[in-house]
């Protein structure tokens, strides 16, 4: 059975887009994809849909991979971003990775595509689980603080009540019954 995957492709070449999708299908994925080639279309696609991964060309006539990467980063969405290009050199690839791209490859080396997709999907899931655990931890820590505040408040109120009872007993000439500190 093929693995469903939602792929946002940033590419100006229909042939290159089809080669990426063919490679994914060949290796067991069933891609549901959308292809965009402008910043406006990318922003709309990020707002209107949920994606598992983004595959982006580096150089297009009206748009480029680094600008696309910046838009994705600014959206706050944690999604694997892989640059696939026929024109990227090593220096530009390093710059793209430093800017936040998760991987890059040449269009002529698409055999690396599926292993890179597999790895990035796994790492994205691990990041999602970690973020969820961190959020749950923050909630639990707040609950603990609130419970502690309530318990301290109750303890202080009990000490106060013990003092008041002892004062009333003393007025009545009775012996104290409570040690306020215990």
C-alpha cells in the first residue's frame, strides 16, 4: 500500500515537478501535491493547506528557493524544506542549509530524494512530539505551581485558625489544644 504524503512543490518546470512526483511514487509514496512558482501562491498554499514536506527549486524566473524558505520560516510552520535544483553550487547549497533548508540535491540525483524525504519526515515527527511534550510540561508545571499555591494558602489558613481557636480557648480559661506550627 502506498504511503500518502502532502507535497508542496515550488517549481516553474512541469517536467521537473513530474520527475519528483514520479520518484516519490516509484518508492512507495502516494503524493497529493500542489505546485506554486510565486511568493503569493506559496503564502496562499501555506495558509490554505497542511503539508508534510516542501520540495523547492532554487532558481526560477520570478522566485527563488531562499525567498521561499524565508516565507516558510516567517509562517512559523515547522515543515521539512528540501531544495532540488539544477543550478545550485556548493556555496549556495551551504548558504541554503545555514538559512534553514533541511537538505538539498541536484535534479540529476533524484535517487537521494526518497531517503531524504523519509529522514526529514521522521525528524519532523520527532520535533512535533518534542514540542508537544514541552507544551504539556509547561501546562503541568503551571498546574503544580497553582496546586502548591492553594496548598500553601490552606496550610497558612489552618495555622491561623489554630491560633484563633487557642486564643478563644484561653479566653474561656481552657488549655490550648493546638500547636500552631504543626
